[in-house]
C-alpha cells in the first residue's frame, strides 16, 4: 500500500492565507508546516505502508524548512506536474503507478492533521473489497481518495476542484467503480476549521500553534 501525501512548501504569504487574520502570514505558514509534519508522522507510522509525497515549492523559503526537509527524508518524493490542481492529482497517481506497479494508493492532503494510523489502515483495508474509497470533507470536497488501481485517477482531470460540490462530482466521476466510504473530516481553510481540527488532535504541533494565535 502506498500512502500518497499531496503537499506544497509552506511559504509565508502563499500558505493558508485564509487564516489571516487573525493569524499573520508567518503564523499561517507555520501552522501549515506543522500540519504537514504531523501528517507525515502519522503516515510514516502506518504498518506496511510506503509513504510517498507529491511535492511542489521551495523549502528554502518555507516555514520550518529544515525540519520538513529532515522529515521528508523518510518518504519517496515525486514532483507535482500539471497546470491545474486536478491535473497535478491525476499525474501524481500516474507517477506512483509507474514507480510502484500493482500497488494500491491512498491519497491524502497536508491539511487534515487529525488523521490517525488506525484511520488510514482501515481505509487501506477497505481496498481489498472495493475498487475505491472516498473520504469526504465537511466543506463539500474530499480529504482522501483510495484506488486499488491508481491509474483510475485519470478521471480527476475533469473534476472541478475546491468547490462545494467537488466531493459529489468526484463520486460521479468514479461511478464505474465499487466505492467505499470513509468518515467525513474537516480540512483546514479558515481559523474556525483550524480550531475544530486542533480540538480533535490536541497533542500535535498543529494544535499547539493554533491555540497560540490570538
């Protein structure tokens, strides 16, 4: 099983800017970095899973750049490519399919640091019985997509991303597959989201930083 994390360098002024205000650009980037670090810790602790990160951006300009560089050494990195986010997602799955033929893929992002090893393990186990699993996000998008054959992610190219109906449209696009469902989670777009997620995972780096924003 491949767990694919789609991530970008948390550069101040470019990362999680909808947290501002009350956060400053520097605080928002630090929160994004903490979310990614917490996520990588969880992914790397899933028994039997191979962590792969589809990455974009420059760590030299990022919050916690050196800490992220060290954490990413535990993973295999593929570089994002494509003009649109939908293309980058489809290309990441295609690259993993080429690099790890025959392996199922569970893809998540960097803004659900409340995930646990048990949750990800359970999602992976579902793929023994179905072709795909979809974890919807509270805002109408989705936080996780698992595919027994990652080449099936080609359908994502035609799905509009970052919309209130992205989850529904993704489900329709995958309609020819047998689809299992994962719990609905809240990803982090606003400070209200961040506070909700921090309450669900109070012991990580992410929660500590969110609590500190006034």
